[in-house]
C-alpha cells in the first residue's frame, strides 16, 4: 500500500501531517509503496485522477470540489470514513461514513510541548504566503504568525501554546479544534477553498460562519474580488507596480487592524462530546483497517 497525499510547494501543514501522523497510528511497514493500492488520507484528495486500476483506500479524506467527482462505485474504492456529510452527499456514499477529518486523530498521538508566549496566532492558507504579506501584517498587529509551510511539529506546538488561533487554513482550525485551542475561521481569499470547511464543520456540529479578513495587499484583493488566484500577468502587473505601493501599504495596515478586531471576537470550538465521539469512531475505523490489512498480510 502506498501513502498518497498532496505535496505542494511550499509544503502545506495539513497535507504534511500525512507524513508524520500515520507512522504513529499504523503498524511499522504498513506502507510498502506498492502503487496498486493507494492510501488516501488527510486532505481534499478524493479525486478522479488516480490510476483507474489502482485500489483507493480512503481514511478520513474529503471531496473538495477541486476536480470533477470520481466514480466511487466502480469497484476500486474502499471507504473507512470521510471528512463530513457534504462529501458523502456529493459522492453518493452512506451518511454513516461522515465522521471527521482524519487529522482529529492527532489526539491519539504523542504531541510536542506547547510553544511559549503565544497569545493569538494567525495561520494563512499556504497559498497566501506567496500571494499575501501576512508575516508583516501579524508583526504590525502584535500577533504570532503561524507559517503553514513549517514542519508539522513546529506548527502543532504553536497551536497548542496559543490562547486563540485565527486561521484561513482549514487544518489550522481542524487541529486547533482537535487539541481544544479556541479558533476563528476566516473566509479563504480564493473561493475554491471554501466548500471543504462546511463539510468538516457539519461533521462536528459546528455552526461555522467564516469571518471577513481584509486582504493584506492588492494581489489578495484581486483574488478576493475576481475569484482568481492573483498570480496571472495582469494581476501581477497591476498589483506590484510602483504606483500600487501606497495601496499595498494601506492594505497591510487594514489587514493588521482586521486581525486585531478578530482577536476580540468570540471563538469557535466543537463540544467535547462531539470531538470525543468522532475520535472514537475514527479510531474504530483505524482498528478495522489494521485488522483487514495486517491480518491479510500475516496469513498471505
């Protein structure tokens, strides 16, 4: 079985959890890099573009709308649980498969020591690191910048140590919620990243109402207003030219004030009961996965 997940440039916190978390939860040598069976774990990675003949073993993934819907009834898909009810509805799966994002299972792993001296942290979506100017905005606001491209243990330590996490990155909220750090979700600058939030939130009975965060520069304002990525030649020419400089500076200060305003709002957190229930259901699914595949190999 081959561990399969999205690998971005720069690395993305939620996806990179696959490289560390499963090693603690599954037996040694569970993965052998055999591409005939793909382990589809954390992320919006239920997609149509896997090899047609490969078996796809889904463990806590979600459908994010990034690609067309795969035919999950073609006999090559095996579902243990998925991120939420929007995934089951979109793909025609049994509603009982909607448990939670697999990253909730960090609760069952050894965690790093909490980082010290963090009151409020902000984690942008990893694409906003290149497009936006969030480190400078956080510095102006007196808020800790949580970089989603850093190694997972460093990010987890910051989330554990924070009193509040404001996050554009969905896995900033998922991990904060799982580890019981209050969080505030902000509307993603690019619209394609919004569907999946509701999928996860519904699974945990969270009344999710994303907050507006002022863009940190003109490129993000372009992305927010046009629904595009903000990286095309026209956007780059308009947003990085010399005449744009004062507008970028104004955006930066508005973004910092927006972060400060959000830090005073009431945060979100799923109930202890919902989180414990989802964790238990996810671990039951993991036990079933191990019994199915380890036992099969032991008697092969």
